[in-house]
């Protein structure tokens, strides 16, 4: 299916969902895409560009500084957004593994069985490691390592900010997100049809 077909199909699904939901629920509609990232590395570059691009496509991306406001409880909002999202984008960068929040979000992706699209920005998968600094319980370290290992062996995108083109990586990531969302929605529709078939009484 051509990229424009993916976009048009998903826009149609979004319109249908919007029309069938009560107005009060539109404000709290679950996000389509949760962007997991290390702010000091990527927020001013690939992450914000990706968020803006997805938003212009009428999708509902989640980015902490875009979707949260003063007074919001950090963990409550982050955890809820991840559990309700359809797809996760994990932007790995040189200091990603130094952030508790990045690793917590990644672990929650994996534990929630979400489809995760990795973007390795200025770092190779083999360079990503969770260090034991002695400040965290070993169970938490193991949790983060399991999630990281799973992500490292997931096919994704690689990007070198000194040589690559920002527009190209954002477009490529958006294409993958759209394709994944369409596949998820198609699977849901098939499952609904199967459920309806089972529910129809035999005559």
C-alpha cells in the first residue's frame, strides 16, 4: 500500500472513532504514538520534528512537554499514556541509559506488549547498556536490562546527526508509524468481525 493510502486510511479510522466517541472523551483520547526519548539529546531535534510531523498527519502523538501541563502528576500521566497508546517510538541516544524515566518508559512498553519502533540516534545498539550504579535495586536493574535487550534486537532506524538528513529520518519514522497503526487497526477490525460471528446465534 502506498504511503498516501496509509495516511488516508488512518485518517478515516480517526474520523470514525471521533464521531463515535462522546464529546467529553475527546479531550482525554488515548494517544496513537508515545515518543520515548532523552530530552537533552534529542528533544530540540528529531523528537520535536517527529511530533510535529505526526500531529500534522492528524495523529495523536504524546510528548511530555507538549501533552503535560504544570500540576500534572508525572508518573500517573506517563504510565497511563503508555498503557493506552497504540505504538511506541523509542529514540535511543548517547545518554539515554542514564535516565531513569527513559528506562522506566521502555520497560513499561515491553511489559504492556506494545509495538515499539526504535530509532538509534548517534549510537549503535551494542553501545546501549544499563549500568549498575548501586543506587537502584537489582530487580529494577534487571527489569531495565530485559527491556533494553528486547529493544536492541528489534528492527529500527539508525541515524547519524552529523551525516544524515533530519527530514528523511522523520519521514521514514512516520511512514513506519502509519503502517503499524494501520496494521493494528486492521487486526482489531478482523477480531471484531470474528467476535460478531461467534455471537450470532445459529438458526
